[in-house]
């Protein structure tokens, strides 16, 4: 069907209780991060690790990400990201990485456009 955004009409999830060690990060990636499946790779890792948040391309060629979940899973996200590109290496770096206040209402992870 034309004109429908991917994921439109899906049933919203209920937020899960945050773990005691929950953490939320804002990250800005620069380098070769657009046109290589970077957002979708982030989404797959976050779904697997039960992380919530979002990722989106920026007009300056960077990618912004916010992730939230158990501290160990948030840390493991970065290891998983490196491992995902081992076979198809890309050149990127983290330009910003900041802790943020938790969002207890967030229920899933999404790719934003």
C-alpha cells in the first residue's frame, strides 16, 4: 500500500519496568554511517538486547542514537556493533556520547526518518 510508513498500524508495546541499573545514552556517530545499513544494524542489536530508543540519519551525514536498558546491555551494544561490521568493515567513530535521563515510558526501539 502506497503512502504508509513502515511499522504504521502496529500495536504499541507497553513499557517494561526499567532494571535497577538502567542507563540511557545519546550517541552521535560520524564517518561511513549512511548507506551501509547502519541504522538497521543498530535496530537489530537493540531488539536482540532488549534495548529501547531510536536511531536516525542526520542531514550532515552523521547518525544519532539514543539507547536505554540494562547497563550491561547498553555497553554490549558497542561490542556487538563492531562485530556486526567485521566482515564488511566501515570507518566510523563516536563523536559524542552522553548519559541522559531515563525515559520510563519508552517501550521499543525504532528507526526514525
